[in-house]
C-alpha cells in the first residue's frame, strides 16, 4: 500500500487512527499497541500477503535471540562467550535471509558468467522492506549484546519492527528511540496538536512526491530508457535527464521521509530525522550527514567503526571508507551499478578526507570559507553526487556509460533547431542545431530551475515545522523564511488544505517510491 494512494489516505489511515485513539483510552494502551501491530501487518501484507510469514518469522527469531542476549552472562571455560555465539548466529540468520532473497540470483549470474556454468536462476520476488527491517533487527541484536537495550514484551518488539510509517523505507530506528515513547502516558490519546502537526508534515511530503518528484520523473525516465536502448544522447539531453533524476530521487525520498515523520506525529511518536537538505552540503562528508541519515548512522556504527574506523592510520581509514561505501552500495541493490555508485562515493569521501588533511597542514580551518568558496563547494558536491546518480538509476553498465559519454560531450552538443535564430552565434563554439527529441525544452528547463532553487535556497520541512527538538536545531532566526514557520492557525490550515488538494489531483496514477525497491 502506498502512502500516495487514495486507499491509504481515505480508508487505511483514518480507520487506523480512529481505532487507535478509541483503544488508547483503555488498558494502559496495550490494546492500542496490539491494534497498531495488526494494522501494520495488514499494511505490509497488502502488497504480497505470502511474505507476512517472512516478516513475522524474522520478528519472532530476533526477539527470542535479543532476549537471550540480554540475559546471558555465562562464559564457557574455553573463553568463548555464549552471547557472542548468539549474536553471530542472529547476524548470520538475518544476512542469510537477505542474501537469499536479494542477492542469490546476482551471485549465481556472475558465477555463471565467470565460470561458464549454467546454474539455473530461480525467479525470486524481493520481499518488501527486507533491507530495512533486516538492518534494524541487526542493530537491535548488537545493542542487546552491548547491553544498550532490552525488550521483554513481544508486542512491543513487533511494533518496533513493523510500525508502518517507517517499515518500508525507514528511517532505520534504534529500539530505545521509539519504544520508550510508546510507553509514555498519553500515547494513544487523541492530541489535536500532534494530529495537526502530523497532517501538515504529511501533506508537505505528499506534495513533494506527487507534484515535484513524479513530474521530474517524466523528464528523467525517457532519457535513461533511451540510453538503455542504445540511443546516442546529446549533451543537453543527457544533462536534462540526469538533473531531472537528481531532483526526482531528492523529492521522492524527502517526501517519503516527511510522510513517515508526519504519520509518526499523528500517533504521538517522534521518528528520527532522516533527510536534511543534502544538496545544500558543502562537501560529500556533509552530504552523507544529511542524506538517509539513519542509514549513514548504521553504516558508521555497525560497519565503519567495527572495521577500525580512523583508529588504525590513514591508509586503513581510507580502506574502511571504501569498504563501507561498497557494501552500502550493494545494500541498495543486487547489481554492479550499485557497487560502482558505492565505490564512487567511497572515492569521493577519501578525496574529501584528504583535502581536509591538506587544509589542516596548511593551517586553513575546514569551515573557513567565503561565500563564493562555499557556493563553489556546494556546486561541486552537487555535480559529483549527480554524476554518481547515473549509475544508481541506470539499469545496466552500458546504459550508464552511454549517459556519462553524453554528459562529457562525446556525442556532440546540440540544441533544438528552433533556437537557431536567436542563438545561431553558438555555431562558432561547436554547438549544433537540429532535432533534439529528449531535450527538456523551455517548460522542462523552467521546472528544473525551480527545483534547483528549492533545494538550494528554500527552507526544508524541519525549518518550517519547529515543534521537534531535532527540527529546532536547524532554525535560523535571521532567515528570510521566518514568515513560513508553522503555527496552528487557520492560515496554515488553509495552506495545508491547498497542498493536499493539489496532491490529490496528481494522484490518479500513483507511482511507487524509489526506495520501495530496496
């Protein structure tokens, strides 16, 4: 079930909320929690009911292991901890399931290509959200092993994993971040402020998805499809398509993150921030501090640091960065394109770390930038990220390489013939005029320019909604956008209703979120 569907907005969400609030008045919220678990499982099963066994089985096994890890302090005479063995077993089980459903055919295909074998590839439908709930449960087991969290109630654990706002595409949450909130007095009771804040955030996210991301997709998809079919794209065709995809995935994931946080607010739960204007980043390190923030946190805490982090010298630090980003790329999808995407970001991070080292040796502060330097750094980061998106979006390496060739002008630079009367002087610079089938044109160029303005200069959702401790850290009292700060007034109710009306108009054929495929 999609957040951007009429079924979800007009049936599932209101029914779930109403029954949750009704049951929240009784039995210390236990009935409300049970209802929310059942509603979340229904939400998951709407897509493919057969995979409910996978989700519930995974929840049961990890809950049992987590309880055992929280209790056992016995050590064998050989010095091997029972708890360490349980943790290893739990991680193997989780990665084994993920490996079978997501990567089995990928490895079989590559093995066949290398060895000439003919092992049969069995069609496997990727279970929805398996990457997210697998990582979340691995984090829970590790935290239980470290003594950072305990869970003694099965319903609570079911809710921790299956809570529908964050089940499909994150944020990847820690147990202690959300379950303590469900135990608070008042959760399950109707709260008009929480509901109004949640609806406002949800409507902002919905607008981003259906009015911005999906419109950008209309310019991105034809370009990438043409590249897959072997078309020789020209310079402007390629750049218009790649920029359109950069904005598509930005507003798609930003919209989903807003909608997840907004839904959490409606139930009185504050999910962690997962998206914070990443295209405003001045470098690639900052980009990953702003993009899919909970995934970045997971990769840092459960992969990069255990590998040694930056504690074992510069060479090892760079190697750890590359390994972390390679595995992060592979986590996104079972294809070499995702590995290349991860490798590019690993290389970017190494270059960024090296540049910081050079600046420190020169006695130049990392954050010492004039406005033009900061602007140039933001532009360079945006271009680097945009080029990497080519491998993330393309379905094959050949398709990605075709687009990259066009981006650097290897296929020529051509503008529509209708521009020749006004821009004919560009002939002297090697720019040709003629039929350019996939060029965005005036309307598309205006859309891309408007989206670029929004991502670079407009306030993000958390700067508009100032009713959360995570959000308020982004508040700049001198900002020209202070007029936009949300208030529970008729004015903002009207703005929210207007956003909702526009969004509902564009929801005739809802498109799945980009991160649904992971």
